C-alpha cells in the first residue's frame, strides 16, 4: 500500500477499519514470570516486544484494550535482584500463555503464598492457557496431591503445558543465562519423556486421572512441550 493510498484510511467504513486494526494486533504470545519469594516478576530476556499498532490512535487502542489487559510487574534481573521500576505488558487471557518460568531465587513457585499472589493478579481469573517449567513443578512437590487445589485457583484454564528442555534452576545456579528472545512451545524433539524420574508422563497421567475422577472440576487439557528461546533450544553443553 502506498502512502497516498494509506492516507484515505480514515474514510473507510468503521467495520473495515476495525478489521484492519485487529489484523495488526499480535497473535498468541508467551509471557514468562517468576516467583521471587515475595512477588511475581517479569523476565526481561523473553518479554514480548510492544505492539505499536495497538497505540496508533484512540480507535486502535480502544479496540486493543477490549481483549488485552494491562499487567504491571517488577522486572526480574537474577536471584533476589530487580531492575528498577514497574514494567507494563499487555496480555490477552484468551490466546496468550502465562509461563511460570525457572528461577534460582530459592523459593517454591508452588508455595501457598506464591499461588495466592498469582491468583490475585486480575488477569489470572480469566486465564485460559498456562505453562509450568517442569522442574519448578516437580521439584517443588506438587505431585504429592495438590494439583486439584492449585487448578481451582484458575477457573477458566483450558490448556496446561508441562514445559521441558528449558533452562532450569540448576543451570541458573551455575551461572547460565536465559537466552534472549520470545518463548515458543513446540512438540518434543530433544526432550526425553522418561527423564526426571518419568515426571512428564506422570504429571500427564495425574491430570488425566483428575479429569476422570472430578468431572465437575473442569481439568484443563494437558500436554508436554519443549521450550524454544529466540527460536532455539537451550544449550545444555
């Protein structure tokens, strides 16, 4: 489209203008957060870039805010460290995935304080897609039977991803850094589904059993995926 043609955009019928804006908005994205022991915080390395079309004018912004909610958190910079100031991201709970990422802060992402704080973030009550780094889930002992209670905090969940082959707290403790770039979840290619004492299939079985035994609870569909950061697997070498 040429500049001369584009300047006629305001003369288009409202229905077409709104369609144009909606096509310019982002598709499904992954927002990674970590538990510090006191607050949930963004990881700056994987935070999605802003979508400039959403702030092009008032009409675009108004349409954008019908689906995307403002989410303001601190920015995580490493164990017990924050970058200054609150950071704002925009999250669409219908299509975006909230990823509970790995941390070496020394606090469980599944401790009651963490779960309650997560449930108090307004968007989580309409959240439909969640992912959990496999060691954050497994090492913190949720396999002991707290799955149903955990999921009850997020009543709209439809899908739940067990995320493997990502950087984990062990690598972070050894000085490894998160690769910069947005996160994607892909079908397993490197991830050994029998690793970590069979935790991935064990978790999938537990959630499937819960779905059968508690049909009223609306257990989300669970899958195991691998993590790509910036389009690449984590380097374990």
